[in-house]
C-alpha cells in the first residue's frame, strides 16, 4: 500500500491550492458559482429573536458540512425596549460587513502571496430613529452612512496592501448589498 | 414608608408605556432619536473573524447597559475555504434582516394592541460567486435577490395583521439598508 501525503500551501490560513482549484472549476463549469444561503428566525419575546443557520446550496450540491446549526440571538438594549439578549439588527449588519471584507481581503492577499499578521476593523453607523418609529417619512429608517476604518499588519509594502483593499471594494458581497439596491420579496403566509 | 408599585403594560413582551414615553420624548426633543452603533472585528485565521459589539450612543447619551460585549463569529464553510467557525457574512445579513422585521413587527403590533403568539421567518438569497471571486465584473458580488416569507400566529384577523406588515416594510432599518443605497466610507489606516 502506498500513501501519498501532500502538505497544502497555506497563506493566511487559506489553502491556496483549493482556492486555485475552485476558481478553475468555476471557469470550466460556471454553474458551480451559484450559491443559495438561508436563515430561519423565530421571535422569542419583545425585541428578542433567535436565528438558526445551517444548510446552504453551492458548488452544484447541498452543503452538509455543518453538523449543527449556528444560533444567533437578536435583541435591543433597554433604551430601545429590549433586554440585551444579543446585538440588534443594525449591529448585526456591521458584523456582516466587516466579516465580508475580512474574508475578501485575506483570500485575495493570500492569492497574491501577501502574508497578513493582523487585520482589524472598526465600524460605526448613524441612524435617526424618526424613521424606525414611524415619526417621519422624510427620515430614512436605515443607516444614513457607515464609516469603516481598518488596519493591516504585514511585512508587505503599503502599495502591495492597497491591492487587496481595492479588490474587496469591488468584490465584497455585503459591501455591494449595502451600497447598492437588492430586491427583497416579502410574503406573509397564512 | 410608602412604596408604590406599578405594573407595566406588556403586550408581546413590549412595555407599551415605555414605548409611548419614548415616542413622546422624541417628539419633544428630536435629537434623542440620533443613534450611533458600533462594531469591532478582528481577523482570526483564514475565513474566520470575530466581532465584538458593546457600546452605542443613543437617546442623548452613551449607553452603558451592556456589562459584557456580544461576540459574533464569522467564517465560511469548507467549500468556500473556511472551517465553519460561524455563519458567513451574507448569512449574517439574512439574520439582521429577519431580526429587524421581527422587532418592528412586534413593537408595532404591540402599539396597536395586537397580541402575537408566534412569529417566524424563513429567508433565502442567491449569489453568483463570479463577482466575489473576481471572475466577472458583469456579475454583482452581492445577493441578486432575497426572498423572505413569514408566518404570524395571532387571534387578530388577517387584515389587522397586515397593518404591522405594511408598517415594517416602510420603517425597517435593515430592509431599507438592503433595498436602498447606503454610503460606506472606508479608510485604510497606517
């Protein structure tokens, strides 16, 4: 019996061989790029709800890699009539945005051979609650604007670091979702 | 010694007196409606990052109600080169959306005296990864569309239930963030 062991090429914890393999597979069969993500949310009480996330479809099949569902709590602070069982909805969006930029930056840096030592993001967003509370239809309910600053620690020179920065701004799914309109179809079932 | 105890009027777990008090306070002093939400995210390894959410500003002051920060993990499934340490960024957005509609629906129903027994949401969104992987600039990186269906269990008649449904579609912060453009300012620090 012969066993062959190959050591994966890891940059920033990203398996570069798999990344290149994925890109090549999609170039050959574009339908592999189609993904469907899902979430189920149940109201608990007051401002508190609970979301479970497990299944997804992608790369041509149902993904069964998650043995258990992820559980996310959502709630409001007392000033917004909640009990702090979790971050609120607009805070969850800030997490989604940073999480997306983190993945995009790290994967692209890895593909370019840029080794990242540390990467962190600070985000904030402003909301005028006149919209949410139905007190004005001239005030938008959502963020008026989001400010995000981030720091990268790496031996690579600044101009090399700027490449993945530019890249993620063109390719980040959540940045696109926030900056540009996404159609949302809402159905109330019986 | 005289103690006065008042029982709050709770509908759906929402303190109606506080809700009315908040609305009246904002009508009197509109600046109380200004909120600032924040998040800090650190990359861990590969697709994995960790967000902490604690402080916020609102109702005219820094909010100190959270003794501890909420911690959210973000990661990708193995098919997207991650290790499933948490839901991914676009799944977190689905959670944010449902969480927002849940709060908005429940609060508005409570204000109208509609008692809700159960409320749950099912969400899904489609993404073509050609955008995220930088394989096409004709494919948007984010969701092409999101479908959300929800069920409400309540003694109230269907037409009464439809009122908070309409209301949240006009006033939900996250629905607005997803459906309409939000400016995002990104700064790479030194």
